[in-house]
C-alpha cells in the first residue's frame, strides 16, 4: 500500500505540500496539484481520513444522538434526521447517526474528545438534561433538537408546543366542542421530564382552564397497538368527550381505527386533531387526519446549520428557534355532535 512519502517522492514535493493540496488550507499551483493527483492515481494512494482530521483539527463530522426502543425509530424522528443530514451535507459535513439506549453517551464523548467529531446534536431533550450540562462542562460543541427548562445560551431548534396545542384546542372549541381530551405519550416519559411531553401536557391543561372547557390528559404507549388498547378502555369510560388532541401519532392511528370499529363515526360523533403527524401519515389514515404537523426537516436542518456556523465562529441569526406548524383541516375534525 502506497504511503504519503511515496506520493511526495513521485510528485517531487514535500509531504506537507500533499496535505495542503488535499485540504486546500494553502494555495498550491495548478501544475503542482496536477503532479500530486497524478502520482496518487498512479500509486493507488488512499488518503487516511482519520489521520487527516487529526492533523487539520477538524473532522468535518457531527454525531446525531437519538434514542432507540424495541420498536426502533419513529417515522416522525426520521424526518428530523433526514433534515439534519441534508443540511450537514450541503455545508460540507458528514452526519453520523448515533443510536443509543438509556441515554448512554460515553462513546460519543470519547470520539469528540479524540478529535474525530467536531460537534454533537442531541434529540429527546429533558427539561433537566444531564447530557447537556456534561457537554458544556467538557467543552464539546452541541446543538439541541428540543430545549431544556433553562436554555440559557444553548443552540437549539424546537417545536412551539405552546402555539401548536393552543391552535388545536382552539379549533375544536371553534367547532363547538366543550369536552376535549389530550392524548400524550407514556406516563413514564412525563415523569422522566421529557421536555416535549411535559410542555405539551401543561399547555393543554392551561388552555382548557383559560377557555373554560373540560379536558383530561390520557397517557399511552407510542405504538399503534397501544392506541387500540386505549380505545377499548376509553369507550368504557363515562365521558362526554367529543374530541381529542394528540401528540402521539402512532397511538392515535390505532385509537381512531378501534373506536370506528366499535361504531363511533369520525367526525360526526368524534373529532381528532394530531399535532405530531407528518402529512404522509395523515392522508394514509381513514378518515384522513387533521394535523398541525411540525416542519421536522426544517427543525433538524436549523439545529445542524446553527452548530456548524458556531464552529466556524460565524454569526447565527436564530440560535434559538421555534416552529408552531400550520393547521391543515382534513376529514377527522368537524362540528361537535348535538
């Protein structure tokens, strides 16, 4: 296998000149570059990317850390990931997807401290997130898809849960609904302080109080099967609810199918609005789902773009940015039954 010294000898240049030609860190004449790249081709020389990163001080690689469960990664999370990956590529960076269980970040910290990662993007943020505090302490550049209870100077892109939940409940109230339920994720996620879950639940209760309507918070697993199971329990409850707002796109799919199978007509008898379902999921359901979809790809891209700008010491217009989403009315919502 050819070495850098072999290429330097064949091209008649110093080894440092080869580094400059590959990195573009210093101007090299076109004639010299031609000789270098011809020698690399003739000798079948493959530059060592890791070694080059350590020499230059920049790997041009970022890690996107996200949690995985027994059910894998959700369709909603994939949209954030794809948006982040596209933004990184456009700015000349590679995005490494780093799935973890139980929030284990020892591996990504080791890679960042070794110089093989320029920065980290964290998902599934908790209100009190020890990971964020640790990265700050270690001096590892980090951006968040989500935000803690005290973001301070953190770089983040997140959903405006306050605005999205308020818009969804207000739409059902406008349609005449007086008793509305809010479908969250698991009780454990709420108790563990997952920021998106806690913020949305708190806002739902707050808005209901402001609008003087009855509202209950329901917890459910993040699967279609869990939604079906919840529907069976829900139909046995002595509730006068005529609509539901959901942040749990997986569960609401099973819930909707199950209550219809039991004879409930949507939206004649019951209305549904989901604030966390993408358009493809929404139109695939029967009836199609009214949504306030998050621009997930934009949120993922914004977090990565801000992080890369901070690494280059460039001004960031919106280091802390929120998106509410737009109400798209489809077949699952309608006037309250008389």
